[in-house]
């Protein structure tokens, strides 16, 4: 059976091939290696064109009036009725290895800007979660409830949901083709969920060495999101990653249109929480069902000086008593996948912090089983991954999910993916 992800990948590959053929003469410079080369995919994120709105860039406390029934459900508090100015120069393609909107060169090279629509004018000043025709707003609300379980996953009578004291979500609006063109978002976008939050920025640009897989350092060259805005963007980027969709950032002065489509496969780790402790030999048996060469890392042996100091600190300390483990680690070398694949480490310990969704279901102390991937070059969170690296990452992810499913059933626990969303053993086995 073809999964939704495979259909999307096929569609994106076909669209990318068509664009590369049509725009090859324009963009095929001396370093162009063709669509099938084993170099990082640099086809861009769709962050092309430019538009300017909300020129002060500051967060404005939202009013709570009822939206005009003839307009999209958008939080009040800003004037978005005036068409934005259009820059004379096009933005360069952003290098995240994700599909573009299909209109490279818009805003320059003689192209004309698409006509503004009433909907696009209203939306420009807000961050937008883009949904395709297979995702419902209810899916978004369910994922928000995973991260913020104290919030009820439903909209109020105005089609809005308060996320925090200063931020809220609106049901948004369906996007017509003219809206998609005016907002310069990918062609698959069918609906925009509106995120109304303050504009909190760090006072200095991100350092040259800073990079993240989502490309936020390129989207915010003057200063990264901070405080409330950082929390909201982190939440909705993780949702976009889980749903295989994207995020359009609010327009700002001197910045092009910015559409971020997170790599949905970038997060590999799993976190399993259970009130039950699995002894190392038992956990190792589960892991070896999929990785026969797994082993337990050696435990450090305290030397005589440490034992002597412990006796001084605690008169009741008995150095001859058996050691009681409060944590251990299992290691799975991944050299059979690739030399640079590194290893998987299953870290087992009592959880010092429990995610809210776990705490909402149990007040018992939790044991955390963290299935953690460590590639040899620490490249997994960098942007611009090569096709070879993505293939290797896919194999590691499949092994991680298989091991995670065994442990999840074995410890009778609750599983979270690396974005913090609930996963079941059945989902992991699929």
C-alpha cells in the first residue's frame, strides 16, 4: 500500500524535476550537478518573492472582537487592508532541500508580482501554518493538546483557541489559487491556520556558526525569535514536521517571503516513559531482536579513594554491598548501515523531568527509555543533507522505530517522538 508520505515524495520529485527542466537555463550555473547527483539538495524552500506588511514588526496584543462573517477568521488588532510593497529584487532560494513554490525568480528578472487578494492582504502580518487537502484543523488541535495538555483541543465560538496569555490560534481560511499565488506559498497549500503572537527577537544576529535544520537562522538574519515567539514557532514547526506541511512567516520590512517546510525525517530519537524498570538483561533481549550485536556499556568501577571518601561522607555506607543501578546504557553499533552512521544508544534512567502529556496520565515516578542516534560527524541536525545521508538516516530511523516498539511493549509505557508527540507501538511498526 502506498502511504501518504510516499505519494507526497513522488509528487514533490515530479514537481522538482519539472521545475529544474524549465529553469535549468536560468539557474544551472557552474556548480549545478543535476537532480540525481549525490550533493546536498539545494532546490530551495519556496521562500521566493517578497512582500512587506506590519512594518514595525512588533507584537500587538490581540483584540477579542468577533470577526466579520464575510472575511476569513483572523485575529483582530492589525490593519492588513493595504496592499504591501513589492521589493525590486528576488530572494535567493533557501537551501533546506525542500520543494519550492514553483515560481523561482518571482519579484525580479522581469516577472510581475501576482495580484493581491483580500485574503492575502489580511494574512500577511501573521505566521501561517499551511495545510494540504489531507490535513484537518482538528489534526492540528490534537497535536497542540499533545504538547499543551492543559488546553482543550477545540475552538471557541469565534473559531479561535488561546495558546497562552499573549498568543492565540485562529481557524484561518481556505486558500484559493489566487491567494496561494499572492502569498507565494507552495501549490499544495489549501488552508492557512493563523498564529497571532508577539514579535520577540534576540538583539543580535545569529552567529556565523549557528545553523539549524529548519533554516530559522536564514529566515531571521537580524535576530532569532525569542521568548513567546520562539515558543510558538517551535510548537508549530514541530506540528508542520509531524503533518508534513509547512509554515509561512509573517512579512517584515526588507525580508523576502519566507516559507519553512521542515524536514519530517530529521528527528529520529524516541522517548519512552513507564513506571516499570527493565533490568539491563531484559532490555537487551528486546533490543537484540532487531540488533543482535547490541551490548551493554561497561559500568564504571569506583576506586579505593572514592570508596574511602564515601565511607567518610556516610558512616552507614557499606563498600561490600552490591551496587544498585540507577541507570544504564545499551549500545548498538551501526557500521553495517554506513561508516558514518555511528551508533544508537538506549539510555535508561529515572526521568528528572516528565513531559506534560505524560504527567497528565500518571503521577507515578517514570523511567525514561531514550533511544538516541549519534552519527559520527554530528551532522543529523544540519541543513542541506545529501541524498546519501538521507538514505542512511532512513535506515537508522527504521531500526530506531523497531527497537522503540519492542521496548514500548516490554515496559508497558507511553511513547513520544523527538518532537514530543505521542506515538504507539503500532505506528512505530508501520
